[in-house]
C-alpha cells in the first residue's frame, strides 16, 4: 500500500542517516520527494536511487541556516511538483559537548542556526504552499534531549527544546488551516556518524550498544528506518487527527 500516493514532500537533511531513510521510504510510498541537503553529491545519489526504484524525486543543495536559500529551494520544489503537501525538518547538528558556562556565543549560534532557525525558515517558506493546497503536514526532528536533561551537549538540548515548542506553537496556530505539525524525538540512532563513534569505542558496536541502551526498555540502538516509519505515519493521512505531538522514538528511554 502506498500511504503517500499523490503527496509532494520536501525533506531537509536528506543526504544521509534518518533523513535519507525517510526520503527513500516516502519514495516507496508514492510521494514525490524533494531531497535537500548541503551535500550535492549525497542528495543527487538519494534522488537517483528513488527514481531508479520507480519513484519520483529531485535534488536540491540547500543551506537551512540561510533563509533566502531555503525560500528558493522550497519554491522551486513546489513549482517542480505543482505544490507541496509535506515538510520534514530533519537537518541538524549536535554541536559542542560543553556545560553552559563553557559555551561560547559562536558555539551556541552554530547549533541554533541549523537546529532552530532551519526549522523556522523551512516552515515559514512551506506554509504559504500549504495554504494554497488547503492543508499540509510538518514533521520536525527533535530529540529525547529536547525532553530530558543530562550533563551533555547543552546547546543541543536547548535547541531541541525550542523545536518541540515550535512544534506545539505551529500546531496551535495553523490547525484551523488544516496544517498539522508534529515532532519525533529519537534517542541514539545508528546513523553514519554514530556508526563511526561505535566503531572506535572499546569493544566496538556491541559494547557501545550495551552502554548506550543501559537505560532503555528495548536494549538495542535505533536504526534510521525505525524513525522513518514514525515520520511516515505522522505525515500520512492516517494521522489526520494528530497534531502538536512530540513523539519519543527512543526504545523506551523516556519511559524509565
């Protein structure tokens, strides 16, 4: 069953990891996918893979921290696909691992430019197209670190908390226009970045997985497709009465 048949979606950060898994899954479920990322080669590869598998996709290099660049890409994608129905805000960086008193203004701004402004700019650019279409769906990528605190990555925690609040605010603001806004909040997922960290960990991936999942109910790390399936549901018409949700996709981390 193609759960997004006829839908037109733009995905940021779609060159690798969870964004790529989401783009490929959307393509398999019938969406026309605008694949966007900073890396030209990666977005071209992902878009080509979707089209080679019989789907519809096109690639754009996009810097989510640059409002004019975001506006250009969103408008070009909407023109290419004759409209826009879905926005997936996946692009993000984790930034420095420092407590507040050691974080520089540059450290702080670097994370917020991508993780917070990127969501703001893309949403701002996409909403007019949703209004034209008579509705739409936005899924923002947040994190369990936007729900709980710990002693790591302070700017990232605060940025993802802002993404969760943006999700709720936009859900409240745009519901009367049939625009739904939700967020997924993953725990540690085996993206290429995490795979590299795990490979260098003493004992390799098995030891890293055991350490990282010690406080989860399900004792395995997430895979990008685990999160992509949650995004697919929230973006689809199956979730037509769901908005303002910040959904943990975390193996039960926040349940304990």
